[in-house]
C-alpha cells in the first residue's frame, strides 16, 4: 500500500565537494597571480569626460574645517 522509497542519486554528493575544492584552488591561484593594487590602480582608472566644469565654492561660503581632535583627558 505504501510507495517504495525513492533513492536519490549519489552524484551530487560527489560532484559538489569536488567542485568546491577545485574552485578553492582556482581562486587561490588567481589571487596569487594578480599584480599588487598600487600598480594596477593607476592604469585601470579612467576618468569620465566632464561636460561642464563644476562651479567653485567661494572660501567664505565653505564650512570651516573641524579642528583637530584633542586627546581625551584621562
């Protein structure tokens, strides 16, 4: 009267760990082969062309810079 139990496939139990371990090593290799950030950053940045220059704010209208914070009294 009851249905026989369906058995799942064993392939996901094999493929998922293998894929995870291989992805770990692929990403680790990619990370090691990247150049340092200071060398890659200067050539990779492309500034967008400005259609019109931004208006300058007069010095008297700009908010004053916050004074350097003094060390907290102990």
